[in-house]
């Protein structure tokens, strides 16, 4: 009896530490997400250049994730996490000597490689630590670390940039990566089985994770675009700063995961996937059609709910059905879709802004949300990886 209770315990020292690691990984990521466009503009770039920089960061992550997933499965979570975090600490310091847009974009692309390695190792490791019976709740709580980084990092990055300039901000993101490295090295839990599979193309992807990944891909096209462009958009519309918007997103995400953390394990993921996509559509409409502070903040709350509902639901769907030696591949498959959505969204958003305007661009982002809903309704919820599919059998 006591042994079972111990085995089902969620809030262990290892779980708390991996959550802290993930928090600092995404502080590094989110502090640069809204500020790097300003850095590109400072160097002389335009909206299209910002889109290219955003896309290349994600393309680098996408290209490296299958291989980092294989390394996580075969060489271990800690080794890949360590390499990724060293790179995430070193690359921002290179921005200090950036002498032009081309070099800055090259560094940003390399940053994507290391971010992919560290986030993939962390998200795989946490699935090993969480008890199987509490996977949905555990990944939802783990996702709070990303939500908190969304609250703190963009606002902090924008504040430091506005008050003291770009270089202190780059020091901040380098420091938090080093902090994540120190915490990661102190995690003692190594209760996972390594794979002996050789490096083969078919071993780099996990088919069981595809339905969740594709649903997430369409969702992230829209969500990623809002994250990248909302600060500049708010400034052009004389709305409160992007930092305020991100704080409201994070508070709503935090509330969503605290209130609905056990929903996936009890009822399946469908309620959250459906409502989350509807919420982001409503949030985009409010952002574009009502240029006033109350609607702007309500838009942020709706986006926070959407991310808090959709992302952990689909990540749980992608991870829970695979065997331990394949969790790295499942994680990389899922986050390839995550990054690819941001990449494609950022690239086409830059083209749409240059050809039309911000309002038209944001309205176009409703299309991938509808596609996310349709794909999940037709394919995702009927797939064997879906909690709802199993409950309906």
C-alpha cells in the first residue's frame, strides 16, 4: 500500500528540478522571442527579415530534433541536456559582437539547434519521472514552468531591453541557461531504459505521436505568430506593452492548468483541444477588431487558456502510448511540429505584413486554427493514441 503511494507520488525532488530546468530553458527562449525582432530592426532589418530570422531558428530546431531525439534515447537524457544548455548559454554572448543582420541570423539559427536539444531532453526526462497513472496531470504541471516563463521572460526581456539596451538582455538569457545546467546536473533520477537502436531514418520519428503532432502544428502556426508580433503590433496601436499581454497570457495559462490539470487523465483530451482552438480564434478577433485595452487583455486571457488547454493535452497524447526507449523519438516528433508551426507561421506572417498589414495577417491566422480543429476531429480523436478513443471503446 505504502509502496504504491510512493510510486504514484508526483512532486518528487527530481520532478521539481526538471520543472525548474524547463522553466529556465524557456526563459531563455521567451525573453528573446519578442525582443529579437527589435534587435533585427535595430540592425536595419524589416518585417520580412524578422520573419526569416524566426523561421530559421525554428528550421534549425526542426532539422536537429530527430537526431537529438535519437541521442536522448540512446545516449541518455542528461548528456543531451548538458550539451544543449552549454550552447544556449554561449550563443547569446555572440550577439555582443554581432556586426550585421546576417551574422545575427546565423547565431539565431545556431541557437535553435541547442534549444531543440535541451528542450527535447527535458521533455523526455520528465515523462520518465512522472508516474504513468498521473501522466496527464504531471505533464500539465510540468507545462506550468513554461507558462511561468511566458509570464516573466517576455516582460523582463522587454523591460531590460527598453531600460538598458540589448547587451544586458543577452547576459540575462545566457545566465538562466547556466542556471538550468547546474540544476539539471543535480537530478539523480535515471530510472529510464536506453535504446540500442542504430541511427536509421525510420527510428528518428514515432508514428504514434503524429496525430497529436499534426494537431499541434496547425495550432502553433497561429499561437507562435501572436507571440512573435504582438509586442510590435501593440506599440503601433498605442495599446499596453507586449509585456503586459504576455503576463495576462501566462496568468490564464497558469489558471487553466491548475483548474483542469486532471481533466486529461479523467475525461480525455478532446474537451481541452476543442475549447482551446475556439479560444484562440476568439482572442485573435478581439485583438484585431477592438483596439482598446479591455479587449486587448481579454484577448491575452483567451490565448493563455488556449495554450494551457491544447499544448499539455496533445503532449500527453503524444507521449503516453509509447514505450520508454521511444520517448525521445515521440518527444522530438511532437516538438518538430511545435517548431515547424512557429517557423511557417513566422515566415508567412512576415510576407502578409509586407503585402497587406498586421490586421490582415492576424485574421489569416484563424485558418490554421480551423484546420487544427478539423484534423483533430476527423483523425486525432479516433487514433489509438487518443485518451478519448480508448474511453469510447
